[in-house]
């Protein structure tokens, strides 16, 4: 089941990359690269930082096939992709929930401090988008608006809190992933943002 | 012989970096760094992704000396470099041909899937230029125009096709490198580009 | 003592990141990330290139705490930080002196050529700022002005010169760090820059 979720997240990330790349009038190769780095960039950075190489997408071809498929689909359906905006938002939100917890657990298995694990979870979930924006020559959108990374950080925190309870590890995984998803959904629904420090 | 070609490619990449950096009015240090990342950035990213560290240019000083020499030369001859444009284009094209096949073979020796090997070849050949453009605050040129990466992908594909024939491995290397070079030369000569998806 | 200096450098780097991020009107998360990459980005790149992973800040929590503290402080004191400009300049200069020599010694312990060691020292000291500027969508400031990287290169060179003298290794460390600091201070005081190659 986690695997299915993972693939939904990958699809959402890849398509968000395609949309950004088309917005920048990139050619087909550029679109494919941006789809790819958006989908796997965060996990790749995480793997490189902790030294787990070759990085994970090089060892499991599913990601490559899913990204290629999503890219072809999104380019062909480019005029209709707007109808999917809500689904994509949901996939993306589910994706960051999952990626966050996967990143946290990779940090734990490398014996790192909880704060570092939370950072790795946030990197896994958010830095694909950061690299996408850098390649598109923009200041990364997650540095400027929306509760996005914050949802990942809160989910990572909850992982370490819940873990102390007498709960099976699968549930720890699911609940903390759900925290990421919930925080993001609530933040978008109620237009909650980080406090603005630029007034007066 | 491959080594000589490698050095020609390094010279072409380094000088292309110098030209971009001077265009951005960078100082001498900036010019040197851009020359360096253009020449070794792709191979460095490849090595980091598959975990072959310290990365290769740190272990063979030839690259460093060639890049330093090319940079000094290009800065001194900056008003006359236009006369060399055709040679540089040829060196660059030969360079990506060679880098592509070297990248493919590094992927094979790390036991990776052919598609990943082709990706590594393309990264080796093209991502020095991508990093150069990011440091110069531009959307990478290979995402926007020209058959460039596509030539590398086709060369990588041909590597795996030719390999099935009863041919010596040196020839597989040379023929697939030649495919990259040929595709690029033909694409430039006949102004072939990827299909434009932005019309109507 | 070196540890204290290291922390002063980290503080200065983190605060310089905060200032750049606030200039770009980033939100609190963005500010924190920019503070972080400015402070640890150079050392992280160095560690990844030579394959010393997990990278060093993941293994010593002091850096994380110092960066978190400096960020909170700089955000709260944002209207008064101008009074600290001279101290910050000094911390930063001391920081690059130290980071340079630490980088050189990491290269030596990985058995790399002196020129590569000097490059690693310069990367350690300067590339946090480079990544900061890329994330803020600017051409890196050290590519355009000021003796900054050049001070690191000269300090690295002096390390290998002094090392040949019959001097204890602690002194080699201190003297070459001092060379970086001195060159930078003199360059700023006397407005020395790299030769301008763009005139006529």
C-alpha cells in the first residue's frame, strides 16, 4: 500500500514539474528533466547527504517508468490538466506526507539525531520542488509562501512523539504521515501562513 | 587516443564557461570557477550520484591543469576567440560524444539498468553546462533549444543496440560516441529541433 | 579554541544568510533554510565531493543549535542588526580563515594533491555563500566582486609553503588561517580588487 502511495506522490510531483517547465516554454527534453528532478530531487539530495549511493531511483526502475509515463501524459493532456488540479493537489499532499516519513526513517537507520532525521524528511519532501524552481530560474516557492515545509516539520516532530507511545511502528508511520497531510490541508483551507515578519 | 579526445572536450567546455562568465562580467575568480564547473560539473554529478568519491577530477590532475591553461588562454585571447568558434563547436561536440559513452560505461560498471546508464551518460555530457547556466542565473540553455541532450540519449541507446552485435567493445565505444557527434552535427546543419509543443 | 572560532564563523555565516533571505522577503522557513545552507553549504559540498558522509553537520548537533539560535536572534533583532555589521564582518572573515584551513586538512587526510586541497579549502569557505545566492536567484556575489575567494586561495597556498618549515602543525594551521584573514582585511581596507579585464 505504501508503494501505491509513493507512486501517486511521484506522479503528482512529476506533473507539477511538467507544468512549471511548460510555463517556462522549455522543450521536451527540458520538460522531462524538470519532471524528473521534481519527483526524485528531494530523495536524491537526502541519499547523497547520508551517503546512500547509488541513489534510490537508480536502483528501482519503477520511478523512472512512472515519471516517463506521467510526463508523456501531462504533455499530451496539457490543455486539460486544469481539470485535474484538485486531484494533483491531493496526490502532492499525500506524497509529501509519505516522503517526509520515509526520509525520517532513513535518517534513523543511519543513526542520526531526531532533529537531523526531521530535516532529512523535510528535504525528501520539499527539495525536489526547490531544485525545480532553481532550474526554472525562480526563488523557490516554498521559501516564500504557504505552509508546506512546516507541515513536514510538524509531521516529523509527531513521528518522534508518537514513537514513544506503545504503538506499532506501521502506525507511527501512518499517523505522522497523516499529520503532514492534515496540517497542509487545514493550512490551505483556512489560508494559514507563517507569521509575516515584514510589516512595520 | 581517448585521453586526447577527453582533453579536447575539456578545453572546449572550459572555454565555453569562460565565454559565459565574461558575458556576465564576472571577475577572474568567477571566470575560473565557471570554466571549472562547465568542464567537470557533469562528471562530478555523475560520480556523486553513484558514490564514486573522491570525484574523478580530484584524482587526476590533468583536468585541473588543462582547465587552468584553457582559462588563462581564453582570457588573454578574449578578443580573438571568435575566430575559434568553429573549432570550439567541434571540440564541444566531440567532447559530449566521449563524455556520454564514458558515463554509460561508468553506469554499467556500477551494475545499473541500461536506462539509468543512458541517463548517467547524458548527465556527464550535459550537466556541466546546466550548472554553468544556473551559476550565471539563466534557465539552462539545453532545456530550451537545440538537439544536444537528445544526441546524447540517442548515442546512449545506440551503445546498447550495438553491444548486442558481435563487435569488440572498443568499437562499441567509438561507434556510439560517433552517433552522438553525427546527430548533433546533422541537427545543427539542418536546423533540426525537438517538436515545438507550444503552437496552438 | 578552534571550536569557538568555528562557532563564531557559523554565527556570522548564518546571520548573513538571514539578511539575504529577509531582503528577498522570504518567509520564516525560507529564512531558516538560507541561514542553514549559508553556514554549512560549503562544508557539505566538500564532504560530498570527497565522500565523507553523512556530512559533518549531521554528526555534530552544535552547528544545528548555533544556526537555529542565530536565526532566531537575527530575525528578532532585524531592525538593529546594522549596529553589528562590523562584528559580523569580522566573524565572517575569521570564519573563512578557519574554514579554509579545515578544508585543506580534510583534503590532505583524503590523500589529495595540494592544489585539490586548496580548492577544497576554498569550497568550504566560499560555497555556502554561492548556494545562498543561487537560492536567492542572484549571480553569486563572490564571482563578481571583492577579494574573498582569493584570500582563501592565498591562505591555502601559504599552508603548503609554511608546512615545509620546521614548525608545529598547530602553528601551520594558525598562520595560514591568519593569512586568509589578513589578505581579506587589507583588501577591504585598501579597496583592492582583482584586475578588471573588461576595460577597453
